[in-house]
C-alpha cells in the first residue's frame, strides 16, 4: 500500500476516535452555578463577541471576571471571537450577553465539539503527520504512519480536548509548538521561533518549553560564531519574536494599562501564589502529582515555611533541576538533545514550580510523543503514567471513565503491536549505553537489566490499573476520604521523579560518549 | 523458522486488529440507537418472564417476537445476566425503558457475542492462501481479508450504532462456510442449521448450502470431465445430513409443535402484511421499479395521458408510506416477488451443480443467492446487503475480477446504509468510518492486484465518485433548500435509486462472470 493511503487511514482512525470520545459527557455538564471548562469556553465566546476589546480583560459591570474571566493570552481570545462569529450565524442565543450563561443543548454541544475537531484537524494533526514524515529513516515507509498512529492516539490529549473539553490547552497550543519543532528540524529558525511565539500567545503555560527553545537557538548562534553570522541570526530571531508578539498584542497596545491588566490576568500574582495548587493540602480539589503536593502528605510545608520562602524554594529547586540540561543544550545544540530537553524541562516545571495545573502534564507528554521513536518503551510507559496521573480524577468527575479505559488500553495495544516494546528494554534500547559504560567499574551485574525493567513496567501498569479500578468502584473508608486520590498522586509523582532522573541521565551522558563509541566500532 | 516468525507476526496483527475494533465498538456505546434497541429489550423481558407457551403470543409491545426460537432462547440466556445489571429492563410493561446500565448491558452483549464473529473471521483467513508470498504482512490476502471482515463498515454501524445482533449470526454463517471450505461438511451443515433457527433471513442462501452439500458430500466422486458420477451416491452421508437438520429443527421447533403453536410461530416469522418495500427503499430492483412508476406518472400527468383524479393519493408522497400503490406499472404481489427471486436464484444453483468449482463456486453461489433475493425479495431491508457483502469479501482477495465487483458492491451497499443513521452527532462517525473502510478496501485491493489490469473501468469510477456529491447534496445542501418541507423524501429516494443502479450492476456483472467461467476441475484433471 502506498504511504499516503496508509497515512489517510491513520488520520481517519484518529478522527473517528476523537469524535466517538466527544459523544460522551463534558466537564461541568448540568452542574450550575459554575459549570466547567465547557462553559468557560462558551463564556469567552460570549464576552469577546459582545464587548469591545478594551473590556475583555477588565472587570466591568458587563464582564464579571469572577465568572470564568478570560485568563489566557490574546490568541485564545481571538479564537473565541472567531468561533463566536460562527455561533452567531447558527444560533444567536448561544452567545447572547448574560442571558446565555450556562447554556446547554444538544446542538450547542455538537457545535462546540465541532470547533475542537476543526482546530485539531487544522493545527495539531498536520504537524504530527509532517513530523512523522520528516524523521529520516531508511526503514520501511509504513513506519511513519504507525508512528503517527501512536502519537495521534495518545489518550491524554484526546480525553482532555474532546472529552473533558478544552482547546486552548492542547490541540492548538501544542500544535503550534509542534510546528515550531518541525521548522527547527529543517533549520528554519525564523519560522520556528514565530510558531513558538504563536503557541506562547495562545497559552502562557507554553513557557515550560521556552527554555529549551531559547537555549537551542542560542547554541546554534554560538556555533556560527558570535561575531559574524551568529550575531546576524540572533538579531533576526529576536526581531521575529518581537514582531510576532507585537502583531498578537496590537489591539492591546493602545495604552500600558491594557497590557498590564492582561499580564495581571495571565499571571495572577496578587491572587496569592499558593492558593492554587502548590502547597494546598486539602486534596479533594487539586490532588496533583506535583512534588509539593506529594510531600505535603508527609510534611505540612505550608505550616513550616512562610509563603515568601515557599516561592523562593520552589524557584530555586526548579532552576537547579533545569540548569544541567540547559547548559548542555547550549553547548551542544543538537536536534535530538533539543527534543529530550523539551521533555525534561517541562517535567521539571511540572514537578517543582508553583501554580501547576494537572492538565499541564500534556506539555510534557507531547514532547515525549516526539521521541517515541527513539525510546519506545520508556515513552509508552511515560505516556501511560501521564494519562493515569492527572486525568483519572478529572475524568471520573466528568463521567468519562469508559472512554478513559478504552482509549488507554487501545493506546497500549497499538504501542505493543507497533514497536514490540517488550523486546526493547535493553540498556541500549533505553539509550542508557553510555551511562552504563561509565558505570562499568562500579556496577558489575547489568545482565538482568532488561528483565528488571520489564517487570518494573508490568508492576507499574498493574498498580495503575488497580488504582483506576479502585477509584472507580470502591468507596473509600469514611475516615480517609482522600485515600485513593492521594495514592494516585503519590504513585504518579514517584514515577515522574524517576522519569526526570532518567531523562536527565540520557541527556547528560549523550552525544560525546555515543559519538566516540561509534568511532570505535 | 522464518515461517514461524511470519505466523507469529500474523497472529500478533490479527490480535491487534480484533482488539482495535473491539475498542472502537466500546467507544460507540454512547452513540444513538434505533428502536431495535427497544425491540431487543422487549424480547429480553418476554423470554425472561413468560413461559415458553406465551413467547409467540405476547403482544404488549408492538415489537413482538418475530425471530425463530433459538434467538428467543439466546435472549432468555442474556436476560439471566441482565438481571444483575438492571432488573427493571426485564419488566414487560416498561415500554421504551432505558437506563445507563441497560444501555451498557445491551451494547456489551453485542460486543461480547462478536467474539464468535472474530473467531469465524480467523477461520476464514486460514482458508485463504495467497499465491504470491509477500514479505510485507500488510499485503497478505489473509490480512486484508481480516480487515475487510472485522472492520466492515456496515456491520459496525448496523450492530454497534443502530443496534442489532448481526455480528455473531454472520459469525455462524462465515464459520459454516469456512468449515465447508475445509471439507468439514457435517460441522458446516450443523452450524448452518443452527443459524437458520436463529434468524430465518438466512434461508435466502440455503439453496447454495443445500446444493453444495448434495453435490460434494452426498456424491463422493466426479467423472474425469468434472460431471457428476451418479453411482458415487452415498446413502450414509445423506442420512447424516438429514439427521442433523431434523435434530436441530426438532430442538428448535419441537416444543412449539407439541404445544400446537406452529402456525402462530410461522405467522410471526413471515409477516406478509407488510409492504413491498420498507419505509426506506432498499436499493434493489423494486426501488428502480417504483422510481420508474413515479417517473412515468409524472410524465403522464405532464402530457395529459393520465387522469389526475384517478391517481391514488398515497403514491405521490412516496417512500414515506408503507403501502406503495403503483399507478402506471402493475402492482407487485408477494407471490410475484417469490417467483422472481426463485428465477433469479436458479441459474446460480444450476451453475453450482453442473460446473463445480470447489469452495470458490460455493461462495459465488452463496453471494449470488443472497444478492438475487436482495434484488427481488419482498419487504427487503437495506441491511440485508451485508449478507452478500461479507461472503464476497472472501472472494475479493483471491481474484482481481471479484475484487472489482466487490468494490462496487460494498461502496454502494454501504452508502445505502447511510439513512439508517440520521442524527447529527452520528453524521461525522458514519462519514469517517465509511471513508476509512473505503480508502482501505480500495488501496489494499489495488496493491494486492497491482500486477493485473485496473480493478475498475472509467465508467465505474465515475459512478462511484459521484456518490460524494450525492451525499453532500442529501445531507448538507438539501436541508437548506425550501423543498425540504414539501418533498422530505427526495434524499432517500435519490440515495436508494442511485445505489440500486450500482447494486444491480454488480449483481449482473457477478452473474455474467460466474456463468461465463470455464470449469477449472477439467483443467486440473488434464
């Protein structure tokens, strides 16, 4: 079969799964007064359509910011406006100012689901397809489609976008980020940085990825010589960034107060850093696989350390965990290292920074999808954990348990069938060869390594499956109502810390050793 | 060792395919379901609560039990699991009852019983042996056949969205066909006899089974030129076959004969009171006949050949009325359709008798029987086209000629199933799944037969491509036009007439190819 028909089948399959998931319920369906993310998206359409741009981010009599106020960058707002125009054509009631609050109906659900699918189809899916074709490989042509199938079937993204309902989060933002990676892999630095700026202007969480982008581009400039070509390139990139930001923010550039207000909405520092997620221990609302949340099970950090120190602490830890990767990337900017750095930086942010949202794990998961080709076993494992960790409580609340179970199992079986992951657990397949070589003097028994890794994987999958079943079926004992959510978050946090260590090891022991090894062989 | 590795690879891929489609079926659980859902819920309730003697008399709901006894027993068995899910669905008076648990149970029962279908497909794939050994597993005939059967679009939407239990019934049919191909005749006959008592629509293909068994099992040898050796008749084999059929029938109908209810059961199974065509015309000969009648009527009115006052009113509202009265052409009686069907089936059966082609001939005859009865049967449902499509898949991966016919028949036949799902949320699903299946079947069969001449000629290609504008017109443009109020039946009419052309063409083409084929047995003998 030709590769294009295989790819078409892959995309059709991905779209079918997306649409079938979207037949289910969404967040906050029929739950007044606040509803959920679905209502937030609808409300933004209402606000952006009916109010002048100057009032979008301001608390006015027409715009109550406490009711799902706009707190994403301008591009999200423009996207909402665009959707609102379409909505107006179909049924003006959907976006009528004030009166449409909490509007729910079958046609409206259909409309909202369609907008997500269209956004996905226009931004994310083409990026994935082109990325899979761009990977240079001598092996069979069908590999690209199979890889694309694995990436497109990643359950986390499907469930959040098409089940839970949210598009600024995933399809579009991550799609733009993917476009940026794609451009960078072709050495089109300017287009890449422009695409990344779009992603950043779609959702501020994309800052998780900004450091690797910055370091990679900087490293490329250094490589060309800081005085000659490198400086020119650096100036060009800086110019592109400034221009794309200006274009995105143009309507808000009328006065500084506007810009400041938008920034305040995006980074609500005055709202109190720690109310959100970081150290808040009453877990029913936000039980997160973040390190701070997990630590708070043992130590009540909130009671020991003052808020100011908490901020400093988290900043310091995040910075320290990022530092090695970034330095390495700046010194040796290679595409491979860049992709790994995207993963490890985002994971560090997720684990250590403050005000983390559970859906932010997607920012780690999508870069992991990019390296699924190189470390299929670990990538599959990570993607499973990521779906399990943050989505489970969310999806239980939304009544998407069936979709969660089915898509996760489907993803696992596709990965097993496509990559035969269980045969790829040796140190070499895990890209740990250089590391193990450097340890050779100290660690003698490395032979049973693949077996150990396999059994660890099975243990972890069993644990996750068991916890999923229990969270769905078992009522926790009345004395410990949060027992299961805490178990879930601690388990996944443990996983994430190990993954962070693993990714850092791979990055730090990478190129030099493997290159020298190749020379020897 | 390499063969072993290949077999292991094939097994892994088959498992992935079966698992994948099962997951897709699970995702379709929240989708729309038709009144058939209530039909089966009602049958669950009837068989659970009432004694055997009242199964075929109970008429609280309008959806009375009209399947043969084995299916009733099947529902009875299901109902004993259902009571653990939601006992309220087993109350006969709870008409149109639904709950989450009910939906889950019913949907899962379909998915679960499909295991039989998956097993049958597995057995069918073993019967198919590719001539050319390709390294690529994706281009092996067995693999392509597995996808074409497991991921069959029609079966997916009829069973898992519209809601019916066709999966395991087709599983029984394919399994019996596979057993016949493997020369395990008695097993095949037993399975088919059981199948007949599950759903009597399969009686359409019974001639193929009967003649094939008679020809290749009851007569144990052929002459050198392939003609029948009358002296090789085996009384033992006939007795065995007869015994099997009688035993199965006794098991199924026996209790009702003892109770003296056989006429009642029969009258429930064959309701000839219904009209010639279903509310939505199945794309068969009668759809063309009706359309012709309508066209002639309009033409006659325009040219004043006809008197407007004499025309029955119902005929102008078209497909919405069950009883369709013809104005120009003669009206059709059940007996007429029966005779037409019989005549249409006859040549294929003769062919099977006089030009035995082994299992392939049997499958061809099976498809022709199914298609012919679909073309001329009384009150045919559009879903009955699956009866021809699924066995034809087996042929399509073996010969380029059949592959071309298969592509025409599946595409038009599946397209004609579109009106089954008319709710907006299911629109993308049906289009996506249809595209998925069509793209796969075209590209895989094309690459399988890439060394031979093209599968479709230009006329057939144009015909198939025009389905796209037709769908766009019916689903998107037409609802926006003012005609929607006055002529709501136009999209259905267009769809069924356009598809009827394709189905008729495929039927004729298959018939011609079977009739003109030379006997291969003779060549082998030489």
